[in-house]
C-alpha cells in the first residue's frame, strides 16, 4: 500500500513554519510534542547530502521548550536532573537527562541557561512540561513552569556558518559550541544557538514570536540561496552516524543514563537532591543490565525499520534494533541496538532481522562520525 | 495539494491492532499518546452512520492507560483530581479531570477503580503518566505509577449490545453504564467496560495482552458480521453532537474545569489535598473568565477546521472555534467555541470564520444529542 495520510486537525498544533514548509514542498509529517513536524520533502537522500555537504533549514518548532523561571528555578532544575547545572554559565547550553524514581529516562534535552534562575529545556518527544510541573507541584518551590513562545529552526551543514554570518554578522561565527545569545533579525526576536541535531556545524534559530514564522523562514532561505540551501528534515542517517539519540526509540523510560552511555554527563553524587538519585547511585555500583550500542551490517541498503526489530545471539532473541538505516557516506548499514551488557562488547557478532531476513552484524564503537564543533576560518 | 503522508517509524508505537486496521483499510492516521491511531477508513460519513445507526469497532489503543497501584494509590489519585473518588466503588469508572497549580486542566480521563488501591486512568492525548509520576516523586507516597499492558477497542453504536452479548453473554447486557469487569474471550484477557466516546450505547474492550491484538479484533468483527459491523474511528461529528470534549482542542491547560462546564463533576472542597485546590476554590467564587459553549450555524456543510478559527462579536475577535463540522442528522453545522463569559449566554449571536468567509452563529445549549445510557431489552 502507499503511505497512509496524516489527519490535519485542531488537536495537533501547526508549527509557526507550517505554511512555509508546505510551500517548500513538505510531503510527509509526524507529530511531536503535540505539533506537526515535517519528516520529508520527498528525497531524504538529497536532504542528507545537503546536511552533510551543504546547508539545510529544518522546521523543528516541535521541539517545544519548557521554561523554568522564578526564585527557585535553579533549585527545581537541579531537582530534575542528575547533572550539576550550577556549573553551567549563563548563555550556555548543556545536554541533560531527566530520570524517574527508578533511574529510567523521562526524556533528554538541551538545557539553555538564560539567567541565574531562568532556564529553557528543549526536550525530545514527551510532555516534559507535565513532568516538571508535576515534580514542582509537591516540592514547595517558588517557581513557574510553562511553555514559552519559542519555536526552533535548525540551520545545519558545513555551510551553515556562512549563512549565519550573512544573517547575524560575526556574532554567528564567534559563538562557541553550545553557546547562545538573544538577538533579532529584521526586528524578529530570536535566540541564536550553536546547537543542533545533525552532528554537522550548525545553529538553532529559535523564533520568539510565533506570528513571524514565515518571515523568519523566508529570511533564512533567502540568505542561504547563494549556498544552495535546501529545506530538509532531521536526518535518520546523519543522526545515527553521530549517535544522536532519539527519545521514544533509542531511549525509553526502561533505560537508565548508563544504558545509553551518558555516564560522563552525570554528576550522580552531586550534593543536591534530585529525582532518581538513589536509583542511579545503585546502578552505578552494579553497572547497567543492558547497553545501547552500535552495529554494522552488510548487504543491500536496508529499509529503515518501522518498529523495533529482533536481535539474536545464536538462536536466542536477546535484544532489539532501535533504529537502522543505510549510511550513504559509509556505504554500509548501521544500527543502534539494545542488548544485555554481556553482548555489548565491541566485536561481538550478532544477527538482526533486516526485514527481508536475518543478517550478521558486528558491534562497533559509536559514533560512526564524530560531531563537528569548530568553525573554520572563511573569508 | 493532497493530504501529506504520515511517517511510520520506531519512535511512535504501533497499536496491537495496527495490522488489523491496515488490513481493514485504514487510510489515515494520527499520533496520540506516542502511538499511531487510525482516523479514517476513507468515508467518515459512512463511519458516522455505522456508529449512530449500527455498530462499529474502533482501534483506540492509543488511549494508553496509566496504572496507579500500591498502598498509597488511593491517596495519590485523590491528590491528582478535584473529584472525591472515595465515593467510587470498585469495578466502576468515573470521569475525572486533573488540574495544575493554577487550576488549568492537565488532562481529562476515565478513571477505572480495580481495587481499593488500584486505578487505571484512561486519558486524552498527553503524558498523564509523567504528570502522575512527577506529582508522586515529591509526595512521599508509597505508590507505583506505570503503563500497564492495556489497549482499548471501542465497540460503539445502538447494535453494540447485540454484538457484546454474542461475545460475552448476559454479562454484557447486565453491565450498567460506567461499570466494568475483568473477563476473557477465548482465552484473551480483557476488561469489558460500559464506556466509550460516541454518546451511543457501547463498550470498551480493553485488551490485556498486547500480543493478541489481531485475534481480538477478528473475534469482534466476526461476532459483528451479522449486524454489519464497520471498522471505524472516533467520529468528529458524533463526538461533537454529544459534546464529548477532546483534550488539546476543546480543552487545554489554559482552561479550568469551570470553563468547560464540568462543575458538577468536581468536589473542590473535598477534605483531601489535591493539586490546584486553592486555585479552583478561587475560580469557583468569581466564576470563569471564559466558557466553552456550543453554537449552530447555517450554510453549506463546513469543512472541519484544521486549527482554531476566530470568533467575532461585531468587529472584534473575542474567541475561537475549537472544532466545527456538519452534523449529518441535525443537518446543520455545529461548533464548539471558547469565548469570554459575557458572550457565552444561550442565544448570543456571534460570527465565526468558516474557512470560506464569516458566518453568523448562535450560542446554544449542549450537548446537541444526549448520551444513550440504557440498553433496551432485546431477544
């Protein structure tokens, strides 16, 4: 059958960039944080190459921000994450996870620190707004948790700094990795941030006035025209190459930060209380029962999986594929798989259900392609 | 343009009934509680008449249940809702709302009481799981909050009791409105409940073994064949006729239970503490600033709105349409509109953006069609 249609109705919000993306030829969508998000302009391989070799603009307004503000905003944010965010300077971002009482991951997010007691969380798909409000409700803290008027675009690819410099001047090229600032573009208020979900050089341009979506989109596309900017979507292949994980597939509530190898981004023994502290301290002692690891496999380009696929060791199903795809530049198939720790060592040979049969796969170190962080000099 | 496609990938779960609904001809989907949910088999008017005059089977597994269990399950559930649920007997269901610290609605749900300290919440679209876990996290209560293996089908329409009697015997017809029981069907464990989202007679059949989706679907369709059962989806027109509200469109975090006229289902002064108590007690004194009310309007059958549409009084935009559609049996257009209390009185004349121009609309009492609750005797 052909792909089913997506029903467009008022229960799900349209992004401020929705009309612009339809105009640009968006052909498929998903729903993410109660908002439509484009997933394809018809040729995902072309989008991949634009991201990897050129520059691309993505509507990711569905990264709905969660704002934590007020006298106890720092205290609540500390309570929400095992990372010690006292260490995060203002106008810097950090990758954080939130865990429940069992140490299971509620979501992951880029955290922006706007002021001593003012944060935005930019989470994956899931109502982190409700999680944060729920934790706050019985905490006795004096804090407001709400959704701000904030809708990210991503400008991603090796030529992204060129486009950003045209738009924002040297501000864009002087901004360090995971730094951000509040600025504006022809009167449109935005946050410009050296973050993104491509592993390539890039920016998030976070619109702070939801009525100006088409205007901001058009400014970015116009500035990028000389660099052949392409409207694109978050790339399955590029995100996998960079081991950029996706909440609800690679990461679920059943996984602890140790499962996904985020140990280095935790301060589990920080002096502050946080939800899940005892659970994470216990897991740290024993090690996680399961691991999310990479695997390479051969054969024809695999059709990306629609749901979790079985992973076997010998004849026994021991785990599952969270995502797999063909990597156009590595020219082989790559997978993220969730397996017991005993089968997670690099070099382990497993087999996986490739949709059209079982294929042998070998556990490998990830990421396949490390993140680009340094903007080279250009004229 | 034609409808955009929906991307099927592992970030969003497939319902246990997914394969059966594809087989039955599902042509459009939405995403609801991180799960694909069919929205059309190609002719929503035919589906409407099957629901209103015959019998229909819906995949609403995306009504993901939230289980609250443990020594303090009653205490946590009391903390979550302004309704006094001490009054709810075991094996009965209640409609409940959850509110935040401002009295804004976090979600609404059918609450099933399985035992003194064992509840399921069957919410609208939103991570009530995270809300409940978040509130529990700092509450000091001894309780587990989790998602059970529980996936509802709805069997809805005036002939639903006939089909249910074939499947379950007299158990089905003896069950009172908002009563339920645990039972099984050819070894498949289910909850059978006299609840649903059609306003017609009907049941929810909640599958308790996610591996048996196709088997349960096929049993229901086979039993319904002699009654010409149709695969169908939640009906925009029928839900609106019954003023069955939808979270994220008719109800949002900006609305209090008073806004949506749920006053009679609240016990705001109950002796137990609950999140939002002070806020609701304050709103009860002043009355809500806005109201969700019904409106009739004429002209050609309106195209259902894709997003909120403006409502005017004179030349001023004073509110918005949450949903509107043509009612096939009332033979006029109906709308749910959110307006300031001053414009909410029955008989008020307003105008609304019908997509192809402004049309005059008159505020009316809702529901347009009251719920059917009594199963008539049949042979």
